[in-house]
């Protein structure tokens, strides 16, 4: 019988995948991917092969899966939006798991700003969520990430409106994020090593922020590149904006009125923004914070416009025209900017000065050396920080619920209060001894995937000299950057190895040597032998036909 082998080996071996099963879709169409999804279980791998496919609605993912495309570049997996895509291509929702939930290796084409999003994450309980090594083109929002914890890394974003929108996902999660005000921990969502690009194809007549937040959570934005130097739009670009309590979800804005667990939105508790490059034609506000404790340091801003770039800090509870009613009239506000440290940042090659700050509505409400400091956190006996900045001392603490305020109207008379914030001007600063969390994030170690595909009419195995690859069963692995892997293809029995194709620079019928500076998908083709097997007719005197070189010999 003629043997036909055409299959994909997408089994990704890593500590996160354990004994996961791999379910490979027949194509990148929504129907085929849905079929493979339905066959999968929590913790499995859903492999989507290379191709160009148009989707008009989302695949709802209700279990923790590693959904892996064949790469976001040429020859990879490209998904194109048709219609509003209100829940994106992948709608990740409605489950609790401790397994890895991952989306990687896709090109999401949204054409314009009509599609709402590419990836929507909401209403899940999972600390191991990773979105990585994808490319997003346009869309109103590339990613809606409404989950307390996760990592968004090594993605490229082109010309979105508001690129990543982050929230803790619920008021209960928001309150929980304020219980501890610790920094430098894993208890946050990390946005790192991404490239945000606005170029000549940018279609907007304004810029929203590239990373925007609301309703609680802890956030770390680090080692990203925001680039609008080639943008068709000449207006101001904003890299990062945290929205504070944002007066959302309730009629008068104040969260203490309904108490903890109520319906009003809250601000982020702690935000760390560091080691980012923000450049463009006009960068008025590389960072805008409207609440929270913040550590903003070692960011580089390069703006082609003549005006000064500024870090902005604001609190809308004091501002006429905001959504709070009645307005607050005294310090402190709920969830306001506090224990915020700004140091080591440069603007067009010059160190940040007071000219590079904007405080709204005034220093009465957000005050230097009380609510924010222009140095790294200092100890009580320090006179300068590690950057040579003069230290000031003291910190803000809360009585009652963190983020609460006892000033009017939440004064216990007009509206209830759950506590307040106080400042003591002596002693260590908050976050003295600060150390950032491990970089890269343990879920985002600098690795690339080598995924072997086998096809043809025959069979065989592929083995790697650097462990892991034994395809066979294990046809893929994530390798550290610049690892050199030599692959050897061995046909089964009389079958023949016809040669290499795909990516990774593999050609011919010899070994394949792949240097892991990107994700690669070599293809090994095995075919049946062209020889005619020996055939014996009868068991006594008769005729035997056998293969004897290029011709057929009759015995």
C-alpha cells in the first residue's frame, strides 16, 4: 500500500507545557482552528499552521492553551479581520487555571481602526498569561488586557489607535491590588521589549496613548521602544498614560461612597516605568500619570519638535468639568499621585529638570517632596541618591484602606470615608532599597522557537545535536538566542530524504545548521523509495521478478 505522511510536529517542550497534547488545525481558517480547539484540554497546545486566512469573528478560548502560529513574518500565520471584531480574533475569557495561557506567532491584520481589537483577555483567573512575538497592524486597540497578571513581550505594533489597554479586570481585583503597595515583585502585569511604531500608514488625526490603563492593578512598562518618527500625523504622541480612578462606573466618581467592592473604578496602585525609548516628531508627554505610586526612571525621550517634553502628573477630582461631583477641595484625593519617584530620565540628551514636569491642577494638590520626588528613593541618612540628586526624606502612609481620603466630600459627613493618607517628612522614603523585578520576566526569557515540519510520501526522523529535538515525537523547542542547532534527517527503511525547505537557511540533503536569532520552521521532506521491491510468485518452480538496478530482471 502506498504510504502518505503529511503532518506537523508542533510539540513545544518547556517547563510550562509539561505533558501537554498538541492539536494542530488543518489550516488557519476559523473553522479548522475551532475544530482543533474543541479537541483540546486545559494546558494543551493549539497549533495553527502557516497561511493567510480571513476571520469575521472571534475564537472564544475558555481554557488555558498555548495557541501558537507559525510566525508573524513572511511565510507565517496571517489573520485578517473582516468586520468589527468586537471580541478580537482570540477572546480569552471565563476560566480559572494555573497553566500557561499563551498567544504567539501571529500576524494580525486589522486594515484600519474599525476592528475593535485583536486579542481580548477578560474574566479569567490565571497568573501565567503571555502574549508574545506577534505583529499587529492597525485596529482600534491591538490588545485589551483585563487581568491582574501577565506578560506582553516582543510584539510589534503598527499604527493602532490606543495600542494596549490594561485593567485589573474588576473592582474586586482593583481593590485587591491596593492591599499591598510593594514594588519590584512578580505581582504585576509586565509590558516589556515591545516595539510600537507609527509610520507613514498612520491614518489618525490625533494620538491616543500607546499604553493606557484604568481600574486597578499593578503595572510594569519597561524596555520598550515607542517610535513615531515616521508618522504621517504631526501632532503630539503620548507613550504611556495611567488613568487613576478615572471617575468611571458610578455617578459621582468616589469609590469610598460604595465602599470596597463597590462599582466605582480605581486607579492603579503601583506603576513602574523604566528603560523605555520614546521618540517621535513631537513628544509632548512621554508619560502621563493621573494617580498611583509611580517609579519613573531611566527613560529616554527624543522629540524632533522644539517644545520641551514633559512628564505630566494630574488629579481630576479637583478639576472643574471632571466627572466627580461634588469636587474635592483639599488634599488628599482618592488613589492620587503619591510616593512617586522620578529620576535618571533624559529629554533630547539632557537630564530632566523642573521644566520637564507638568503638575495639574497645581502643586497644592500634587506637591514636590511630599507626593513626588526628583530622585531615587533615599534612606534617612542619605544626602544624594546614586545619580547625584539631592535627597529629601519622608513618605506617605495610609490609615485605613490604602488609597482612601478623609478630605471633603469623603469626610465622614457628606460622604463616608474608609481612611486617609498622611505624610511624615523624616525617615526613609517609601521604596528605599528598591530593586526591579527580574528582567527578562521568567515567562519571557530571550528564546526563539525551532519547529520542525515533516512532509512527503515517506517517513523519517529529525534529531538535533543540542538536545530536545527528537522528531519522532518532539519536533519543536524554545532555544536561547544565538544557540546553534544542527539537525540531521534520517529516513525510515528504504525511504529517502529528499531535502530541506522552509526557514532557517536549510537547503539540500545534508545537515541543517540553524542559528537561533529568530523563530525558524525548517521542513524535512521524506519520500518513498523509487525502487520496485522483490516479488516472488509461487513457492515452487516458476518466475521470480526482482529489482536489479535500473532495469527489471526476470529469473
